[in-house]
C-alpha cells in the first residue's frame, strides 16, 4: 500500500500555495502539522482530486488521482463538511452511501456498523441539528468510511471539540490507522503527538520536516530552556525568543513572585543566567517553526 506525491505544486497567480511536495506514505497515521495558511488544505484537496495541481502528480498503488479506482479507495472529511440538519444520522449515512454507489443492503449494513464504530448508535434516529459539535465530527468520520477506504484524509477533524470529545476522536483515528493510510491535518499539537506514526511539518507550502516524533525533535535538541526571572526580564526575553509557556509562580511555590518561562533559543546558548535545558516536545517544535520570533 503506497500513496506517492511527486513534486505536487499549486500556484495562484503570484502565490505558490504548495511548492513541489514529494512524499511517499504507507500504512499508518500521519500528522500534517502547520500554522493556518501553511498550505495544508490545498495539499489535501489535491490529494483528493478536488483541486487540479499546477504541476506534479498523486498516485495510489500506481493509480492516478484522476481515476475512478483512486476515488473508490479514498475517504475524505473536510474541515467543514456539509450535512442536512433535518436528516437523522441514519438517513444521512444512507444518502451518502447512495452517492458512493453502495447497494441498499450494503448501505444498511455499513450504516449500522459505522454508527457503532463512532459511538452514535444510541442517537441514530435523532436529527443532526440536535447533535453537539463532537457528534457531528464523528458522523463526518462515519461518512468518510462508508466505502471502506484505504486512504483516509481528515482536515482539522478535532477543531472545536472539547477535551473529552477530542480524546474519543483520537482513539478512533488511531484504530483506523491499523489497516489503512490516514493523513490527519491539524494545528493542535496534542492530536498528533498522541496518535501519529509520522509527522509532516508544513510551512510556506513546503514540507520542512518528515519523520517520527523523536526524529524530528532532534532539530531543537538542546534549544529548549526554562528560566526563572522577574517581570522585566520576562518581557525582555519574550521579545527575543519564541516563548512556549509563561506563568507567574504561586505564593506557595519555590519561586514565589517570579515568572517561569519556557522558551526556544535557536543558537543553543542559555538565554538567561539560571536557564536550564529541558526535554523537547512537539509544542516546542511548533513554536520553533511558527512562533513570532521565527516569522
């Protein structure tokens, strides 16, 4: 199972939204991480055949994205998927199944199976307009799985969900990656950190990092520091370095009255006298690439 992007490019007049992206994806969950405007949605829409590239190509097991066989292997959930508020969850999935060419019997079977998979069986007969945001997102996942796709592309699937819903969603996506290619786009770092086999970091239309979490974190090893400073120093350091976290120490803490900073120093030099290096994580990496001091 292999999804190949070869020099995939999309240009709008003088703006290059996606710039010669080449990737090979196999079975598992891939996290596509980037700030808003990085080109993530444009890339995914080209991978789904919804947007024609300016250059390059997309193939799955040698089948071009323009072919019906490719579309048959694809499941897609856009960031804002359309639904009919007066439909019940069951009737919506039956309708979507008919659009995807499933027989009536197969539609009935898959609808029942997927409503169970996304934990919506108990509300199968309720109208979608009564659903919470998380329930709608899970219904969106269900419709993307109706044709049992080998490629599943999810654009910001956890946006707007509360923490409990997000955890449920992450667990579901993790299970789905066991026997297919799943590409999950998000700017919520914890979604990727918990479930992705590989991480793709996208900036200005290009994939600037591609690998396992531990592998890509080597870029900032030794560059993440924690400092204990006063308010004036905190303000000064915030102007010079990308700050991952800042908080005032409480009255019962060791450094009461001081400010605790976690920041990135790209030259590996301690940013203040009492700075200590700390283990890096994906939040740190995100700030390294997309924080204000790096823009």
